C-alpha cells in the first residue's frame, strides 16, 4: 500500500508536468504569450523551392511563429530554414533574467527522418528596448549558451545559461545553428523556449552577483 | 516483478485518464460536442481596452467558446472578462442530470501570472427549453454549487453539485464569479465543464429522491 | 529507492510514448506528414442531412483529413460517413512495407455515445504509383488485415498486417467497414494510422521471404 501510494504520487506529478506543456517551466518565448519572431534566415519549401518572398512580412514568414508554439508530438509542426546553418531572432513577451533555453525537435519514435534537426547551436541575448528592428551594438549582446542537440536524448532538451544574473534583463534572443544532422537542403525548427523570471530588482541582483 | 506490473498498471490508467481530456469524465459543455455560450458579462482586451462591441454576435464574443474548449496546457488559451466579477451562461449539448462542474485555469508551473484566475464562484442551472434567449423565471433556477477556486490545488478543480437528482434535468448553466485572485482589470476563464448523465427516466428519479 | 527509480523509469517511458502521438510509432497516413484521403463513401451531416455535394473536391469532403489527424481526446474530432458500412481510401506519404494499422475512436470515458464506432473492418493495400485516381487491377490489391474494433479495449487499437514483407511496397490503403456499433444513421472515423518502414531493398526482401 505504501508502494501503491508512492507510485501514484510519481505518476501524478509526472503527468502534471507533461500536461503543463511538457516541462512545467514558464516559457517567455511562447507565441501565444506575446513573443514573436523578429527575423530569421531564409525559409525553405520542401515541395516548391523557396516561398520566402511570397509570404513574408518585413522578412518574417507568416508561419514562422510555428517555432514558438507547441507541436503536440506531431511530425511536421516545424518551420524549415534553408540549408544546414541559419538563425532565428525572437522578441520575448517581457524583460526577463534568462535562466535556460529549450530546443525541441520531433520525437524519434514518430519521426520520418531526423536529418533536418539542428546540431551545433548558440544562443545570444540582449535588451533591445522600444525598437525591435533597430541595429544593436554587438557589445550589448551576451552569449547565453552553446550546445549540441543530441538525437539520442529526449526530444525537448534544456540548457542552462552560462551566467544567469550577470546580464541584467534581456528582451530578445538570437538562436544560431551552424550545422544540422545531415540534411543538405534544410533545417527544421520545432520549438524554442526561453525560461527565466521577471524581476523589479534586477540591477541590485546584477551588482550582487 | 509484481511491483513492476503494478506500477505499469497505475501509469497506464493515469495516462489513459490524462489522454481522455485530463479527467476521463464526459463534458456536456464542450463546444465541439454542441454546447455554446449564450451570454456573458463584458469582455476585456488587455492591449486595446474593450473589443466587445466590434466582434459580438447577439452580445456573445466570437472567441467566447474558448471557455468550452481544451487549453492543452498553454497559457493564454482563455477568454478574458472585464473586472473581478462577471458571468457566463452556457447552453449544454443535451438535457442532463447534473453531477459536477469543473473549472480549469492554467497550470501554476507555466503561468506568467495567475492573479486573473476566478476565486469565489457559483453555478446555477435550469431547463431553458426551446428558446435559449428567453427570460426564465428565477423560481426555476437551481443553485448547483458554490466554491472557491484554489490556486494551490490542481489546475482543473471539480465540484459536485449539491443535490444531483433533485432538480430533474437541466440544459443551461450560469457561472457567476464574484471575485478573482487579484487582477483589478480582468478575469480569465480557461475552461468550464459540466458532468452528469442523460436520462429517459428523470421524472421517476426526481420523485424517488 | 530502487523502487522509486524503477517507478520513475516506467512513468517516463510511458509518458514519452504518450507524448509521441500516443503510440510512439511512425504514422505514414498522417495528414500533416503528406498523406491524404483519395476517396471515401458518402459523408453524413448529423444536423442537416447530407452536405457531401456542397463541400467536396473530386468527391472528397474538405473535412475528410480529420481521419488522418490527432484527436487529442476530444469527442467530435472525427469524420462521419453515412450508414453502418462504408470506406476510405488513403494515399500514404511514401512507399512503405506495411507492418500494422491503428484504428482510433474516442475514449469511452469522455464519449457521449459510441454507437457510431466502426465494428467489422478490413484493410487492403496496393502500389498505386503516379496516378492516385486511376483504377487499379484488383489482382494487385492485397488484404492486409481484417479485425473487429472492440469498444471495451483501449481507444487506439493496433492490428498487425498478415504478411508484412510479402507484398513489396505499397503507397495506398483502403479501409472498409461492414458494420458499426449500432448507429443506423452514420459511422464516425476518428483516426486511421498506417505503420511500416521505407526500404530501398524491398525487392530483395520480398524474394527472401
Ligand atoms: K511547433
Ligand atoms: K480553453
Ligand atoms: K481526428
């Protein structure tokens, strides 16, 4: 009976986490929460070549926010970028102290082909402020983390940022991938998430750290 | 091995329940099952003030059925009503003997802010019959249950009705909230569900009880 | 502690499978993966009689791909066919060696009524090639499997094909149902999936087997 209760407790907390968007962590890059894609490298159309020019607003494809939405385990719920390297720049829903980022691809068990998954990745972040399209001084950009997406691990992989409190707040991140898992034509981004917290006392914390 | 089998059994039944709309209970207020919102208090737009007048059909906002649909763990999949009190009136898919209602808000672990969750709530029910917009004699309305939505408990909270068989069948419910968890501007309704059963022998049962 | 670890392992693998489209198996009939409905028997409208003629393209209703999409546990996320027998013909996303098919209906615990579930079923498959609408020699059609959908079992039921490697590759399947679970008016198809693998060495395998 003790074991029974214990097992039920484990199951309930795991299912609760699963039901809570898979990770049970707040995502400041969720499209539905007010985040959006500001820029991205050239998009790719598997069937007809490039539809980038036809459907873009200010260079952002109308499907680009697929990268900031849940995929619910479905193959194809991603946004394809041309080639094996590229980038996505995201305005977060609020100014936050960043703590971690999650890159998600489709689960191995249901995927037709995973050669289009990103491999070597880098995340930068900065405080863009009122004009999301203005050019930012590279001195104000921080390297948040570098990582390799591993096809053998769980499909949603979370990476802590290097020095969480050291940057002050950010409102924009840029995701660069320099390689993928083999596809010469395109790289598919299922979902990017950004974790952290909003803070009114950030300047104090930055001094403390 | 016995423990192994037991653990697997617990997991499977819990996941089955989770996959079955989270609760594994029939919902007679599901939009996709034929229920709809008949009336509601004034809607609220976080960004631009009030969009109520622009998008309403007979006083019902075109997004109001978000309250009768799954949220799949996503923050923002709710319908915002103005202020800290208000109401929603729902036509059920069928005449039922009501047994319980469920109020769901977003999970704590992924929410940006939960001050917009409803707090003190009341559910009434009645048999409206053929004209869903006609005014009903208040004598024919029953108080089904009163409850307080608790931010510390599971995000979908179910409350039994006070006297299930005593009302006969109903086809309409009204959800009133008189307070929320702190937001002065609006209250967000993620989902309302109504549980019970259809019955051909309701009058007999009502006499028995 | 050992038990704790074991229980957590079971839970995690079961949830991973659940998150991976419920089964953790590749589906070559997924609409979002490039499969589509080629033909079907007459559609049915519960409220107004038959809307088949109004919304069809080449005889395929614009909602027919609901049969090739996840239902996420929601009642009503199905496509209704007229009567208690009928068929659906599906072009798969690729040429595959078929291994199994899955027929899914809504979960018992949340269903209003399950008399519209299919009962006695048969799946045929063949290699249609470049013209999906041309008539195929019945000699080239294979019986993949016959089965009875059981309302008492799990809502997604998987059936192995009779002689997997023996057919060579196929790119089209036809699902016939000859009875349902009681509804005289219609039969509701929630989702069909086709499992198998793509192979460059199929002819060799067919000879070996
Ligand atoms: K996605
Ligand atoms: K909802
Ligand atoms: K479906």
